C-alpha cells in the first residue's frame, strides 16, 4: 500500500527515542523527511544520523514548555526541507504518583508543559499546514480510563483529548486533520522506568500483560506504523478521533 509519504515533511517532538523515534523511522522508510525535536540534543542528533542524516532527518533541541518552541520547529522544517505536511506531538509522561501524593507545584509544571505546550504546538503547526496536512497527538489510554499510579496523566490526558477533538473540528474546514493516539503498554523507556519503580518489576510486567487481550506488551514499531498511516494522505478521511494502540486493553467506550 502506497501511503503517499514520498518527500513529505513532518516534525516530531519527543522523537529521540521511544514512540516518536519509532514513528520517524516508519515515515522515513516510506520516503518522508523528518525534523526530530527533543530536549536531549546529543540523543536527537544521533537519532537523526541513524535515519540517514540531513537529507532525510535533522535534529533540533526543543522543549514544548517554551512558548516559541513550536514556531521554531515549523520554521526549521520549512527552511531545511522547503515545506511542512504534518506533525507528531508527543510530550514526555508527567511524574508518576497517585493524585493525592502529587504537589501543587508538580501539577502546575505538568499543566504548563504537557497540556499548554501540547495545545500550543498543535495550534501552531495546524496554522502553518496546507490542506491535506495532519497532526497526531500522542496521549495515553488514560484519556479514557484512569491508570493506577499516574494521577497527573489521568487528570490531563482526557482534557487534551477533548481539546484535540475541538481543534479537529475547527481545522477540518481547511482540510487539516487532527487525531489523538492512545498508546497502551508499549515497551518504551518510559514503561521500563514505570516497571522498575515497582517492588517487583517482573511481576508488574506479568500483571500488565495479563490485562491485554493480545497477551503481550507492544513494540514501539507497532505504534510507529499506526502513527505513520494516520499522518499520511492514505488516512485522508480520518480526523477528530481517539485511536487506541493498546492490544485491545481498553474496554468498549
């Protein structure tokens, strides 16, 4: 299946590793070019080199909590590759912990980066896209169902999903799509850290797998292929939805 990605250009945040990098790899494999944004400049640069270097991928140091970050990423894509066709907006998961144990300061910091930073990035990118462009927002299955020990995520993700739907409706008239992706338990560094924070990581992983109908954790590439499709012209009639990529773990809505 031809996804129509040849020579299209995408910005991906949080893309030096994990789900962002997996998506970038899938996009590049189908002919797209990418701008990898991450706070760790060295890691992002190494990731861009693995994807083929400046003709295919470039790295930018970026933090979505900074007000000018999204505009700078849009400008970089247009200056280096001459165009911009979409973005994957992913922000690192907020500090784990149950809601009752999270301080006001931690809530405020997460809101500024995870919530405001994401909304600003989607709006800034969408404003710069031509008809046919797409933005995918990486949230979590906590957008639909609270996850134990992730109080901040449980609080912020549902609101982001609702805002993403509103933005999708608002930009649809210009032919620009916005889709929320809800990854479940996928073996990224984030989930490795969450398992490691438990008393028995192996038991925690076994319990997580037991709650997944497919009986296993997902691989980053399995998410990356879904995200690349959603961003591609092949998904041109897909907008305003929340799409779980979770092995069937979420119950029916």
